[in-house]
């Protein structure tokens, strides 16, 4: 099929958009706080871990393995060097549990993808390449996607390079995901469109952005996406009418995110 036969290219974030992810991270966070409770209260542990994660991000990138290394480093720092080998092994076990987690699709994902089959569908996700590709393979969804891209980060440069490489016109590109920081703001910056589908839990790093209060179509669930996109099929007129900066409104009603 040529691009012309597809009204839109619709790209999906993976973690917390197609399948559950952050809920298990939250469980691990809670257990980690408990594990280090002899040395610090939960908020201090959480802040200490976040600080180490952010400082490691440029070197280690996103993903479970980076997170695990940061948990170990933060444990040593928070405990003042007292953390014992058993606890380190427990922390490594948290990482393995995150990696071994079976893929659990979010309700309605398959139906939504079925209903969008006439569009060109992609996955754009960040994290460990090995882990993310394994999840795509295990999801049973792989055949529905034209392309699967695992990128180091999801900023405007990365999206811009990706659209160019695949010959995708930003005016006919829609990114769908749970993170305003990673899935919405950089795509709007490029003149593409975006749909925000929040997950009940958001990693604090994904909330560190200037986009609070922007107007962007927001859905409660991915199952509502086909209906939202139905109106666009005819004319392919996207862009600011769909998802622009605050105040520009939208053809489908813009919700404060
Ligand atoms: Mg996500």
C-alpha cells in the first residue's frame, strides 16, 4: 500500500498506552521504600531515587536496566553505604520482575486497533530496545503495525528525524499516548497532532514539562480513539484545528490536560 491509501499515520506509545506498565513500577517503588525504611522515610527514599535516576538518564537512558542500576546506587547513597548484599539482590529481583512481567493489554486496545486498520499504524516507544521489542512480540499486536520504533528519547528532534526517515507528513500524523511530555508536546511542536490518553498513574519525570493546561484532545480510554479519528478520514485536514496550543480550540473539543 502506498501512503496515499491511508488517511493518517497513527502512532502509539507502548507503556501505559497499549499495555500496563506503571502500576508494577509503583508496586516496586513501594517495596523499595519499605526495603530502605531503616535509613529514611518513604518520601526521602523516593526523592533520593528520583535524583539518582535523573542524573543517570543521560548515560543510562530509559528502561528497566537503567532503573535497576539507579535503585542500587540510590540505596547505597540513602543508607550511607550500609545497605547489605541481601537488599542489593532484592533490588536486582525488582528489576527482573519488571522485565519478566507478562504483557497485559489495556482494555479495548485490540478493538481500537481493529477499527483503525485502514490507517497506517506505528509504535513509537522509548526504553531498552531488547525489552520493548520483546513486549511488542509478546503483545500479539505486532502484525498490526507498519513500523515499530524504539528510540532513546521522545523529543521533537527524534520525532522529526523519524517522520522524515519514514516519509511521513506531520500534517497527517497523529501520536497517541499517556504522556504529555513524551507523546504530545514534541509532536505538536512539529506541526503534528496528538491525542492524550492518560493512565491512572504517571511517573513523575513524565510530569516534568511546561504543557500543563494545554488544550489537546483527551480520551478516557483508547477504545474512544476510532470515533475521534473518524471525523478526519475524509479531508485529512489536521494540524492546529485538532490539537494546537491552549486557546486555539479544536474540531473535537479540546480538553485541558
Ligand atoms: Mg507511556
